């Protein structure tokens, strides 16, 4: 794996290979299908210096192409490219692309406006199975993440791993409910 670091073997369940994320990249053979591949969108200006610090930390723990600085690239461009690539790969018989799409999760790091932006972009894609979205709050009025008790965030691996486990647990609890329900969230 090009950007895979064996030192962080316990994070392999979150890994997305480059060829899934970047058009025309060389295909990679993974020993295991990632259980919970994540794509992280970070507003690096949120939370003072913390947004930038989190970008550096997450980029060092995951494939650097899985972590997007929203000041550098808009989420709609990233997601359009990703889903277009996934479709092409699935049509060519790539089983990993199918599994990545089925299990993809999105993490949004920023304030409520950043979370609303990503929710809107995912909604506009009109996907048959939109990925669950979790937020890492970096502001003072982030009601959505606090409602799910995702109040912990941080810049080191231990806190990152703890946060990811809480998100996975919440996704599992809500999974069957969310798949049979439709929600409309409006941000004022």
C-alpha cells in the first residue's frame, strides 16, 4: 500500500487505497477489506490552530488522500471524483470498490457551517445509499455532535481512535433505523 503505515496497523480498517481516491492511480492489493473506510473533510481554519493541527494528525494516521482540507478543495469536487471513480471500478469488476462504497463513512471537522455544507453536498449527490456523516466539533455552538455525545476530539492517535470507535458504535446503533428512515435537516 503506497501510503499505508504498518506502524498504525490498528487503523487499517479505516484505510482507503489511493487508486480508489485518485484517478489513474495504480491498483493496490489489500490484505483485508477495510471495515469502516473513512473520508475526512477538515476546515483547517476552524478552532483556532486546532483545525490545522488535526489536518496534520489525520493525514499522518490515514492515507493522506483520505484527508481533505476544505480550504484547498471543495467537498463536491472530491465526492464527485470519488463516486465517479467507484462506478468505473465497479463496472470493471473491482470488488474492493464495491465494499468501500458500501461501508464508506465521512467525518467532518469544523463548525456547524462546515457540517451543513457537507450534509448539503451529500444530499445534492442523490446517492441511493449516502454515507453516514459524523462531525468533530471545533466551535462553541456545535449542537449536532454534542447530541450524539461525540464531544471528544483531539490531535493525538489515542483520542482519534477513541473518537472513531464512538462514531462506529453510534453508526451501528442507528444503522437499521437510518436505513429505513428519511431525515430533513435544515440549517438556518
